[in-house]
C-alpha cells in the first residue's frame, strides 16, 4: 500500500478500524473475522495478472495510469475516495 505507515498511523490515532475494500482482501478479512486467528496457518491469494502479466520487470517503471487501468478481464476506473477531515 502506498504510504502504508501513514495510513496505519492515522487509523490507530483515530481509533477506527482500517477495512480492506478490494474484493479478495475483504473476503479474507471477513473469513478471518469469523474465526480464531490460530486456526489459520497460511493464506494463498492468486491474481489474474492484469495488463502487465507478461511484461518484463524493466518495463514497469514506465507504466502510465491508463495502462494500469486497461485490465484484460474487467473495466477499471480511477476512484479517489472522499476522506472526511476530523
């Protein structure tokens, strides 16, 4: 996550939980919330690969937002959430 340390610090300071919104991550969160963490030994997440599945690593430094949103399986959009100031 970009700026993960800042986001986690803000969540801790606010006393509110940080919830995953991506479908796969939220599914894992919901499953873990429903049981005892000691029951889980390992989690494996797979990925579709997206538009860069076969791109060489060196090519990723020049990726544009438009290219990142050109997912081969579904339509992606840029979403900038409204974060209320407290």
